[in-house]
C-alpha cells in the first residue's frame, strides 16, 4: 500500500477562515445566521454554514461512501439482465472497424451502416 509523503490537508473547518484568494467566504445575515458563500466564475452559491457536529457527521458519511466505492471498484464487469432475444455487441479485437453481434449462442461478424443497421460481413 502506498504511503503518504505529506501530511493530509484539512478538508473543511467551521472554526478557521478560508485562505485568502479562496472562492469560499463566510458572512452573517441580518438575522445573525452564518452563511458560507462559494463563488466560481459568474456563479455564486450561498448556503447555511453547518455546525461542527453537522460537518463531522457529513464528513463521516462521505468517508463511508468513498470506502464503499473503493471496495466496489475491483469488481469486474456489469451484470445485464436482458432477455435472450436482445443482441449484444462488442468490438472485434482483430479489426476495429467491425463488431461482433452475440444473439443467444450465435456470434456474427459485421458492421453498422449509416442508418444504424447491422450488416453481416465475411472475413
């Protein structure tokens, strides 16, 4: 497993101000509510600043999702529950201009015409 060569960066903090030049800023509304403002280009988004407990909870959930995603990545392939009458297509490894149509137990070599129809060819 790879080792980190530098200390991890702080992801978010409710106690520290963002660094200068950051697109993130803080403001307080007239009613005293803390708001976080993010500006990227011409788009500005303003949301209520989460409390420290909310931030901790959201970061924990984000980490849980990332762990689940990382565990799912090594799994190969996709399961398709299609009826046997549905053709599946894959690229021909010998000729990139051709495709192989799989329909049940039959494999047919071909290509698609300009209208998207499959046309059988012989090698």
